[in-house]
């Protein structure tokens, strides 16, 4: 059986970057939702685009480490559940790493760490949603394979 570490990591990374940026834009722009401002959609799209560009660039090292972790776990005999738990922990640490890189380049205060939540949620959801095929064991993973 061939492993799909690259495809799995790419899907998880793209899901986190795309959906995380969209959710972040909605959270940031939420105060203007109740106003009669016709530019809500335009502001949301602008914020989402900026978040997408910044998160995609700053999360490239995280993608590489997630790929290596996924590939390494494909070559170890573990249950699918254990593999997913390990990847969840690794991905959360990598999400913190990407946010730490952003803090180094931009003036973000410690109160802004709540902005990382959309990325945490989407990366963990991606890990549990997508299927990681392995080389070693023949265990069945009940995740959706897209």
C-alpha cells in the first residue's frame, strides 16, 4: 500500500489556510456586521485576502514539518487513532510556530492570540477529516478520503 503523506499534508494545510483565513476575516469584521455599511463584503474579502497571503507564507515551514511528520508516522506501526492524536499535537505546535513568526514581524500584542483559534480549529478538523494511508499497517481509517 502506498502512503499519501504529501496529499494528506497538502489538504490539511490548504484547509487550514483557506478556511482559517475566511473565518478570521469574519471574526475581525464582525463589529461592522450590524451597521448599515454596504462595504461589509468588501472589507471581509480584503481582510480574508490579506490573512490568506500572510498565513500561507508564514505557514510554509509548518507545512514542511507536517509533511515530514506524516511521512514518518506512515512508516511506523500505529493505530489510526494514535497517528491522528500525534498529528493533532504536532499541528497545534506548528500553528503556534507560524503565529510566533508573525509576532516577530508585526506588532501583535499578547491579547491578539485569540486570532489563532480559527487556524487551530481548521487544522485539527482537517487532520481528523482527511485519511492518511500508511505503508506498514493495514488498519482501516474511518475518515473521509477526498
